[in-house]
C-alpha cells in the first residue's frame, strides 16, 4: 500500500495562488527539519506542511536564507533529462530534482525533497491531463504522485524483494491507471488508491523483459521491449499472462531488433526501431521517418511527433513531424541543444530537455532557456564560509586516495547566486582535476584551491587564475611524475598559507606572507607519503591528516630561518603514541577550547592538550556518549568524515548514517538528521561547513548539497546591533524566533512591556531562540515584547523589541 502524506503544493499546479517574482527570481522552497530529537517521519511531514505554506511566498521571492529550523537545497539544475506539461506549467526533471515553468508568467519553481518529494535522483516524469496528476519515478524505483493538494508516495516497487532490473524507464498515465515501463515488465498503478494494481511480466516464457515505453491506442496495449514490439487487447482478461501478448517483431515490416519507443499520434501507433520510425497501417508497419541521425527519444504531443537526435560527434537536433510524417521543423541550437533527452510540443512551442543545456522553449521565432540558479554539479569536496560567502569544491578522491577525474572545479555561493570556476570558463584549468581542498585568504577573501593532481590554484579578483605546479615548490607524486597532488590548505594567524603535498618527497610547504616559499619533509616512513587536511592550533602548530593508515602528523616550524628548531611528531592509535581510536584519520577540527577533534574510521578522539604534544606528550581522549542506560565511545565503529564547530561549540558530525549534532563535550546527542526523518537528501554525508554569521549548516552528500538553518551563531562583537527575525511575528507563524548579535552564552529574557517574564534562555554562541510561547506552552498574546540580556553584574539591559501578533 502507498504511504500518503498531504503536502499542499497548489502553487505548482493549475488554480494555484500566483506568487510574486519573475523568471530571474528563482525559488528554493524550504521545509523544516525535525526538532532536536528523533521525530517520527509522519510528524515531520505534517509540520513541514504548515511551515512550508507559511514561507513559500517569501522564500520564492527572495531565494535567500531559510528561517530557523528550515532547509534549502543547492542541487544542480543545469541539465534536464525529461519534460512534461500541464495546461499551465511545464515540468522538467533533472538527475536530482524537478522544476516547473509557468507557461504564461515564466515563473520558475523548484520541487525537491525539501518541498515534499520522497527522494533525490529522478528517472522519469509524466503529467496526466485526465487526473491532473504529476507522476515522478526515481532511480531507486520509488514513485511519487503530485496533485493540487498532496504528494503521495508509492514505495511498493522500491520495497519489493524481486531481484532484477526494477528501474522505471517511462511512465504512461491514463486516468485511474498509470503504466510504468520497467526492467522487469509493465507495472500497473492504481492512481486513486496509490498502490500497485498489477505486474505484467511479458518476456519470453513469462520471464522478465525490459520495457522501454508503453502506450494504449486503438483498443490495444503496446509495449516497446528489448524483445521487440508487443501488444495485447485492452479487453484481455489476463494481461499478466505473457501468452496474451503478441510479439510483432520480425513480421509485417518490423525487424527483430529491440523497440526503443512507442507512441500514439492521432490514433496512429508509431514505433522506434533501429533509429527509424515505423507507423502501423492495418496489419503492416510502414516506414514513417528515417535519416542518418541516431534517435534518442520520441514523443507525441499537440498532434505532433517530436524526435530528438544526437550524433556520436555530439551534433544534436530536434525534428518535428506531423501526422503524415512530414517534417514541420528542424531545431538546431548548439548552445542549448547538445544532448537532447526529450522534447514535447505545447501549442506552437517546443520544450526541449537537454542533459547539458537544461530546459529550453522554442517559439516560432526565438528560444529561451530556463535553469534555476544552482551549482553546476553536486558538491563532494571541501567547503569554507567567509564573509557570508560559501566556497566549495566539486572534486573528491576514493577511499584509496585515487583520482575521480572530476572537472567541475570550484563553486561560490554569494548573495543567493552561484558561480563556477573551472575549465569551461577558464580553459587553462583543463589539467586541474579533482579539486579537493580550499582555503580563503583572510587578507583579501580570494580563494586558494588544491587539485589532486593539478597543483595549487589561486583565484584572485582578476580573470586569470594562477596555477602553482612545475614552477613552484609543489612537487610531483612519487611514481606518478605528472601528478601534483595538493590535498590540504590552511592559513595561520600570520597569513602564511600552508600546503600539504600528497605523495611528494616534501609533504609540507608554506607560501609565506612575503610571497616566498619554504618546504619541509616529515622524518617518518609514511604509506605513499600521504598528507592531506591541515588544522592549525592556537599555538600555531600544524596538525596534518596522513591517510592510508599513517595516523596524524604534528609540525612546528619554530623560526623559519632556523631549520634546526623544526619539530615533528607522529600521533597514532597505540597507547603512549597518541591513543587515537584508529590510525585511519579521516578529518580534523579545532573547537573553541583549542582542542583538536580527530575523526577516524572508528569514531572520534579529542586532543585536549595540544600545547603539550612536543613536551610531555598528549594522549587522545575518547568521548563517551551517554543516552539513558546506554554508554559507548562516540561513533565507535563508524566513519567520521567531517567535523564542524558551531557558535555554541557544538559539533556537527558527518557520517555514513546521516548528520549528528553533538554537545560541546561530546557526551550527548542533540540531533540526528537522516533522509528518513528530515529533508536530508542522502545519509551518505561527506562534509559539513557552517556560516557562523547566520547559523546555516551546509551538508555535502553523495547526492548533492543541502543546508539547514541552525540555532547557534558566532558572536560578532564589532556589529553591536541585535537582529530579531522574523519581526514583526505574523499571526500564522509557528516556528522559532531568532535573536542574533547577543553576547556569547548570555542569559536572555523575553518579557512583556510591563516587565512580566515570559521566557528565559541562554544564547547559543551569539543567538538566542524563542518559540513564541510562555513557560506553560501557551502562545504569547499580541503585543510588544522586550529582549533583555543580563550581564555579569546581573544588570538587565533591553537590547531589542519583538512585535508579536498572536492570532488567537
């Protein structure tokens, strides 16, 4: 049976209330996460509905920061793989999510897991004009059905234990029934009960066969399969019986080749076979259309047949045919049509989904391309936030620290807009693959990025990024002389840039603030001379991840001009040499106490005395998590991939089982976000980064980047002003109210104007949170509320006012 949760999404369908904005104002709707507890999935979705409705208008118009406890996704929308249309909207599927374009206003809406979808990773979409429903199939065989009132999930195929190809290749909705073309056969959905109605395995002898597409026409069901075109009468008593199906391959004009597509064009059935189209004529199949171009898809819409084609050299075109097979239009536009996946007709216009060009509309005289602002690719590598700007790298390495040949480069999110730096806009970067690390220069906010193979890149304010490779101390990899692997970057307090050089004879370099270089070699035998992430402690000592089972390097250069005072130490798992949970170090972080947190493949160790590492030694402390009657070492037996410290000194932890928020000392779990209980798009989380000014926490996952507006911010003493948001508080607002710009860990009181205390809390870093209720859980009455802080002398000071409209 289907699971059903009502998410009102009328803005995506006909009859929707129009929202402000133009095509240039791309939306990024948000949905709240679970509270800091393990919420049930159903409760999360109901709360999601309420807050999503509240914020949909504002967030769409601004496309900026989500409110506290809310999410926004940062998925790539640059390429489209499928397209379908209703009377008023065109829907495009990307490999990650959906977006729609209003045919009249050209307004763009994103539709993703944040706004109610069950998954990330779409394989096919189709809109049914009879039922007014949009069907969405995912790569993992899950199915969502969207109408004007709800999103319903049908997980039956996904959950099925059937072995074989359960992929959904095409969708044919038909009122109360919807037919899915899968790698097993045809799966029939009941579109009213939201469940699987039947399964038709129509391969030879009743076995599985891949069905590429399906159509109902002229009293027959037609299935384009890898065994050729098959059909059965609509009135067949048992279409699940393979013997009810007639295989038309090899007779009457059709070959025995696989049938790649089938459509109905004005009651004419047209099949795609061997890059040629054949039309049914009584008992014969006649050639309908063929040219020298391979065909990637066919679609019948608006009484026209839209054929997408692509040559092996990348040349692409879209051909439009009428019902007699006469070519009505040929569309060639290399700037936006380079890998067309599907095209549809809507009136006199044509909408093309292109893997690289996105969604394009071709009118009789012009064309327009629609791509919501987004990164060009999913973010898998390093992330850093500086001055409210997020810098990210798209590259990564595998578990053996080998190349992944990612060419997407570096992305930047600034003022809600994404930009990229890569070989596509800077051809000189064509040899710089797998950017895995970056650091932002504190002097001028320019970016330095390390390529795992292509050296070091400096992106300054000019149009010509500078590459450091052969003509620099960055050394080649032992055994791979053409590779210059930079795997870690960090600036110290004197604005010197420290660079780890993975696999080189000299694993560590520094580009000093006077623009001169110096290099250092660790005096240890290390597996592959591995050196990666660098964290610098409060004493200026460098803590360097050494992957592949080496442990953790610590370095103090002393005086640059005196090599004899250089100090090195190798910290490992055994007692007496560091006490780490494992020698496989995966990540590092420094917290507000100056402690070094070490993530390994067997949990976390904390170096609480880094200043003593070269003198009396310092063993790692393994935090113990206490959950009621249960106690264990923190993340024992799990990979800890990334650690980020928020304004309240809490730790955000990336693992293969989601994201965890851990108390300051590591002894308590405050929250756990998974793809099951929140909008997190994948439990496979690679990196975490935090915007300390806003509290937004970014999670780079295997399926893309997503962020959550956390409750803790950094205290920014220089600003001096206190910001309350939202303010005024509207009557239908049920979320958290943030008070930002407070002293760290301050006592904060919310009082009525007459001084009566309503609520008291402490700031998390520089931010306090009020849920709009008093101590008895009652919603506050309308009025003006005072925000007061209490100093060390217990003197109270009014720092802000909240205008609250209750609505009760």
